[in-house]
C-alpha cells in the first residue's frame, strides 16, 4: 500500500475507557473505522496523483498542483466541521486542527496564487455530529501519512515545514500525541452517541469524495 493521505494506526495506545465503557468496546470503533474504510483508503492511496507524489521523480509543478487540489477540498469541508459545537466536550480545539491555513501558507511560500482555486462540492454527507466525527477521522488520520510524504518531498524538492511543507508536516514531532487525542475523541463520542454506523459511513464518503475530487482536472 502506498503511504499517502491516511495511514491511521489504531493499534497503538488506546483511549481511556469511559465510565460505562470497556477496553473491548473502546477498541471496536477504531477497528471498525480502520477495517470498514480500508477499500476506500486503498483507492486514495493508489490514486495516480498520490503515486506520483511519492515518486523519486516528483516535480515542483506536480507538488503545487496537489496542494491546490487539497486546498479546494479542505476549504470546502472544514467550515462544515466548524458548524458543530461538540468539539470542546471531546477536548478537541478544532481551530488548531484546521488545515486550510497551512495549505494557504504553503502556496504563499511557493509563490502560488490561491485566490481563484476552486472548491470541491459541498460535503452533503456531513449533516450531524456523528458524520462530522467520521470525516474528522479521515482528516486527522492524514497527518500520519503526511509525515512520510514530508520526508520524501523535503529530500526531493528541498522544501521544509517553514517553506512549502506546513500542510503535510502538520504537527511535526507532536503528531503521535495529536493522533491519540483524535482516537480518544472518537472513542468517547462513539460511547456516548452509539452512532458508529454513521461515523463509518461518513468516513467512507470522505475518502470517496477526495478521490473523486483528485480525479478532476
């Protein structure tokens, strides 16, 4: 499998169980998300643009075009996450998680105009807190695979997190800690809402929507 957008490992240190939860119950939502979204994840990992990104021959024009595609997707999706107010109850500072600012910063560093970059279609599958959490799983899981992309692009194009690689480097050395925060939030929400099926369906649709968006010229 290609190490592209999402390499979300749910097998590490698991979230703390809640008062009515058990270790097995906590593990279930993480396992289900990972297992049931696998075909959608693999389609994205093997998308031609992502394969080219990880090629030894990756070029700066290709990299810039991929950043523009991600900006179009994130600037469409992230406002829909911000429309829900349950994040603080899950100990998530959503403003710190948003990636649109990093993408804009990268494009500015590379002297690429971002003003007229088109957005992907509105994410009509994000319609409640549970579907927002499924999307959040995919968006935050991407920070893990992003570390692999960062090392590759840095070595090939001589960029850095301060110069064109802010999006893919995301949290840098803190990515593991931030991913544990996301796992904790997913587990807690699933335990409280019993909306696992909605979360998983939203995660699948997020993968599908991003792959479809990358297909467009």
